[in-house]
C-alpha cells in the first residue's frame, strides 16, 4: 500500500486520456509525477501515433465532461474556445435507433462535440504547465522493478535503445489495450489476470469533410444505427472544430466498411437511412479514409487476484476496454481518475481494494454494452440468464424514445452516465413499456421489410 509519508514519486505509463487524468490526480498526492510515453508529443490537430483509433469518432459523455471540468477548471470553456460544438442533445441529434427516429425536442441537456485530439491536447497542455508533472517522451517501459513484494520503479528503453531505471512509490499502468502488465506480473512470479471478452470483429472507417454551406439546419449530429440482429452497419456524423464533419462508418462481425472512396460511398448508401448519404453528397472530402479494426471487448479480472504487489495499479483500457460504438471509453477514463482521487484521500492505496472498486464501477457500463452487442447471435460470449428478457425490455424502451419525451429524457441521462440504468425501471417507464406490448410484432414486421429490401444483415 502507498501511505502519505511515502508519497514522493508516481510514474504513469501511457499518455492517453486515462493516463493524463491519473497524472492530474496523482499530482495532488505525490511530490512528483512522471508520465512515460513512447511517442513524440502530439497536438490538438492530430491523434497520437500510438493511438491508431484517435482519428475515429469519439464521444465525451456528460459525466466525463463534468469530471474534466472539475479536474481542470474552465476546461469546457477552453474546448469551446478551440472549436468544440455545443448544442442540446434532444434537439441537435438526429438519431435512428432500433428502427425508429428518436423524438426531437428541447431536452435541456447541452452536450459538446469535438475531436479526441482536441480533448487530449487541451488536457496535456494543462499538465505541462504543472511543475509537479513531467513527461518523458520517446521512452518505453521494458519491465517493473520490484523488491520485498512491492513494485519500486520501472526499467526504461529510450529512443536510441539506451537503458535506464526510474524509481517510484507508485506505478500506474495506463498503457491501454496493448498493456504488458499481465506478462510483467508473471515475470515477477505472480499470477496474470483472467480475461472476460466478447468478440465483435468490427471496423471503423472515418473520413473528414468540409461542412457544406447548405448543411441541414434542423440537426447538428446524425446517428444511424443498424437494427440488430438483422443489420450490422452503422454510420455517424459529428461536427468537429475547423468547420469540419467527421463521418464514421462501422461494421460488425466482419461486415467491414472499405477503405477506398467508392467503397466508402457504397457503404454509406447501404445504411438503414439515406440521410447520411444525402448530407455528404456535396461535401468536400479533406483527406483519405482511415480505418481501424477492433476485434473484441475485454475485461481483465485483476479484482480476482490475491497476490497483487503493492505499489502498482492499472486504469483505463489496460483493465477494461469497452465496445467503442457506445462511446464509453473516455468518460470511464475520467471516472477512473475520480475514483483514484477518492482512494488516495483515504490515506492509502491497496491494490486489491483498488481493483475491486474499479471492477464494480466498470461492471454496469460493461453489462449495458454487452447486452446490446450480444443481440447478434453470431457474437461469441457468455450469455447470462435473463439476457433475452433484459434485451426485450430495453428494446421497448429504445422504441418508446421515438415519441415519449419523458422516457427519452431518462434514456439520455443514462446514455450520458449522469444517471444509473435503474431510472429506466422507474414506474413511469415500466407503465409505458407495458402499454406498448404490441411492439414485438412491429419489430417482426420491420424485419420482414428489411429482408424484402435486401438490407445487409
């Protein structure tokens, strides 16, 4: 465990949002914080080399935005000044989901939309102004240094293969999905965590367009979700800084969007609605199509290990990487930092207690994403008892959002992580679901129409 009298130096491995937020919190509890990053410094305009998904669509949910504004006072005003778009979610988002268009109304729920590099760039700029925090770019962590049952630092390799060591009272692994922590634990003679996963085999394809002068005036963002399990294709359009549109196509289960211009356009035209195709028909592309493949979501069960060494924890995707279609990752990275701050304020940090608390926090968004992803029968993964009942209930709630504003307002709160999913089981929502008991028949009719139309499955 880390005690207040020993809090001299903390090392963070990785400079993604999870690592940056962790560094900000650690600076309030340690004399020095060092962030290790193998890539060169990035800026607001381009993703990090080590984050190939950085150029794809990303969502900072309202819960994450609020946390970042607490960690970095004035953060929201700053991203607005740098081009982030602010609009009401209910009014500004045109969304086809589970076969129905969501209701459009003033939901009194403002959100911000921007690129991931802008968020990370602004956070990094704040940290670089903090004398307690330093960055070591171009360095790779080769392993953990340990003594007497605890981690005491890291071994580093520089850009020119020079070797060095860095002492630390706490090491935080924020290196993402490619984490080497399980191997490092085994090298220490400790047990590696088991892993829960479900394979999605999805691919993103993103292209940037200049927002046209005749852009639709009645919406700001466009979301067209395929209807599982009959459709595997989804398309997004988000406004980002610089008068640009970020258009992302997603295909599940090997039904991947092509990386060439003609294939990209054909995929757009195959979506359940032609609205995205019409929106970009006269928009000028500003670059090539960039693709990113995501094979599986994974949750590493560090919470089950009994022999974790002191002086070591992990955060972000290094512990739990979510299906990116649901946009939970950046917000969960911010929540990890908030949780870390609470643990450190108690005066000590026990790794086993940390991982148990982190697992409890990750579990709800993991279940919500898995519940939707597992609607595809081809998708491999454990299906818990009651899953079909939960899916049926959620499906009715989603379709109610097409005309019931009160239900949709609750769903927005859950989606943006400002409320837990239990608000969707409020008596008001339960009664609305019961009153629409004919919806499964309508869903079967939708399936028949999709099959007759030759829609992709």
